[in-house]
C-alpha cells in the first residue's frame, strides 16, 4: 500500500485465541517518516533490515497508547519489519497528532 513516506506490504496475519497479529514490510523513503501516532488496541515491534551494514539485535518495542513516529533519517530507502499484536490489528485504531 502506497503512503506519502513510502509503502508497506502485509506479509502475514492471523489470530491466536483473543490475540490478533500481523507482520508488515515497510519501505521508507529517505528523509521521510510516519505521522506521530499511537494505537489503542495493539503493540508493535519494529526491526530495521540493514542491507548495507550489520545491525543485529536492533529493535524497537512500542506499547499500545504510546505516541511514536518512525523516520528514515538516511539518504537511501530503508526497510523495516513491523510485528503487531493485540486485541485488534487494524489501521482504524490509529490516533494521529
């Protein structure tokens, strides 16, 4: 799905009991970022995919109802894996500033 900051693709999604989950691949253009936002129904784990350098053990955990913004401050397109989990994994739970 195209966004002003790049695009994302849903790789997998499902539900285990009452817990929903989703995995996305984000491709973020240089110098751009998401809106400042929080999610009412889910947490996220963001893992950068470094193609040019070693970046092992690097991730960001974002609890639900925590304001955050993901940005690409580099001069090249960057990729991230986004793992969502919670009672609902939907774009509709986003609150933006």
